[in-house]
C-alpha cells in the first residue's frame, strides 16, 4: 500500500523564463554538457534577480518555513560564495555553469524558491540538459513537492541513459576534498529518496538497487543501501532487506557518509542505537544528526516500537533542520498520523 503526500502549491508557481545573453566561461565551474541556447538576444542585458518570496515553503504539518538555521560563520561563507556566483551569472547568464552554480549557492542558503526559478530559466534555454533537472529535482524535494521532484529526476535519468557518467563537483568540499558523487549517482539518489518520501516503497527500492550496483565507492554504497533497506522494510520485505546488509562491513572506506554507515551497522545488530544518535549541548541537531535520528526512528517503527518512534520523530522536528532529508522524512511520517497532525 502506498501513501502519497502532496503539498499545496499556494503562491509558488515558478515561471519558465527564457533568458539569453552573451556567453562566456564561469570561474570555478565546469562544463555541464552545454549546448547552444534555444533563443538568442541581439545584445547583452542584465538578468533580473529571482523574486524573493515571503517564505520558502510549508512543512507537511502546515508550519511556515523561512530560513535555514545556519551558524554565523557558515552564513558568512555561503553569502561570499553566493556573491561570486551571482556576479558570474550576471556576466554570463546563458552559460550553464553560471546558471547551475548561482542556483546551487542560493540553495545552500535556503533560498530554495529563488534557486528553482534560476534552474527553470536554465531549462528554458537548455531543455535537454540533465544537470538542470537533477538539481531542480533536488530542490523540489526540499520544498516538499515530491511529484515535481520525481518528474524532474526521471527526466534527468532518461537524458543520461547509455551515456558516460561525470563526476559532480562538490559545492562544499569534504575533508579530503574528494568528490564522491557523480551526475548519475545523484540523480538516482534523489529519485529514490523522492519515491520513498512519496510512499512508493517498491519504486524507491528499485531505483536504489540500481545505484548500489553502479556505486564505485563506499560512500555511494552506504548512502543508497540505507534508503534501499528502509524502503524494503516499509514495503514488508524483510528478507530482501536483510540481503542489502550482507556486504556492509565496519572496515568500509567512508569519507563523508558516516551516519548512513553507522545506521546500516545498527540494522545488522553491530551497533546500539544510542551510538548512532548525536545532538549538540542544547539538544540541537545538525543535518547529519537529523538523518541519523530518522533512521533510528524508522527502525523503531517497523520493529513495533511506536512510542519510541514517535518521540524521536518529534525530536527531529524540534531540532529545526527543516532542509535535512531526515527532517522531511519525519514530517512525512507524522503527517500520516491524523491524530498527531495539527488541523489544517
């Protein structure tokens, strides 16, 4: 049985606006399979800034979500990076790297609707560019529009079938400054996640299985195996889920997806749940903490410990990391419990 969660669009219809200006390379970028724009202007012009909405989205429980909870140092760094990307975009607004990096930097600051608008402008220029659909699909997940995310990510998947994969540069490099993801891996990761959040367990497991099979490093393996395992458990297929855990080892070389690795070891019985859960001195959660906490809450749920699961889901929401996938998943679970959801 699948349960579909839909978010009302409210004031958030994003126009597809075709912008066409002078073309030049963008600093710190990379080519994203750019082709010629579908339209061309007769002379350069300055693109208008994306419209700033009053709030970014509503949670699945009806809460107004406005700004990411970022530390002062992180916000300062992200704002500086955004300023560089904005200048590049203003100089070369039809360059696909300029488009993508400007929208990515907007997204890191929680300016999700502005980011979606920029990706939409890019898609108007390059309707067959998979990078634009991949990134816009990600941000549709962030604003809880799972149907739109699935549509974008399926399109990206279609555009990359039977084509060589490409490493995706990190917007915020990890400790080893080594990108772990690729275009195809990020398409499949976010597509499986969107199906999972929609309650389409079988589809989520199938997509996740494709990425686990294609993974070329342990970070990719553990991140996707985690969602595959949970989708199979929620689909009532524990025997198939157990098979997902067989290759998981303590000695895997994981650079940045340690929460997923620990969760998989916990599912195998190799770690206690308390060793996976972490929080700050005042109970606040990081993005990674929210993801780990959701894995533990879900583990309690499908093992019949509903009070423990519900308490932990509420704790995740109280942590404030509304952009984290773990928080979005916690909202989904609570929204499926009518007695817990506030009146609309």
